[in-house]
C-alpha cells in the first residue's frame, strides 16, 4: 500500500484528490516506487484532521477543536471548544462556558479539528 495525503491552505476537494491520483499514477506507472504490485491510495486529511505542529495551531485558529493533555490540568485531560490559536508557545482554546484553557504545545497529547 502506498498512501499519500494531499493538503493545501483552504482545503482539498474531491476533484483535487482525483486529479492528484491520476497525475501520480501516471508518474508511478513509469517509475514504480516499490517492487511488485501495490495499491495507491490518495486522500485528504479530512474534516477532523489531527493538529500536530505550530503551523497547524495557527492555520486553524477559529475552528472547533478537541484537545487532550498529557497530564491532567485542574483534574481534566480533555476539552472541546474553539481554537484561539498559539500564543507564546501555548495552545489556547475557548471553552463553551466562555473560559479558556492554555496548554504548552509540548503538553498536548493530541488535538484534532471537530465538526461544529
């Protein structure tokens, strides 16, 4: 299995994924990357994509997010809210009650966008 994930600012449409698949398949037919047979899978990160890098936390500010901490903060491990962004190395999430949670990026176990 050769899996390729395509992305770009503003997102990727189904037509983008199909076009990239056609282009890449043509290139790989000429110069196969793997010996023998393989399946090519091209996809996008999806609506609930994981957030991992500083860039991700800046790029998706304003979007709904789920976030988990490596260690509990005030007795909690997980939060749902709206991503404010990254401020001085800390991920900032606005919670539904109007409060905020701030976690150093290194303290985030995982984070992903969520559907509103």
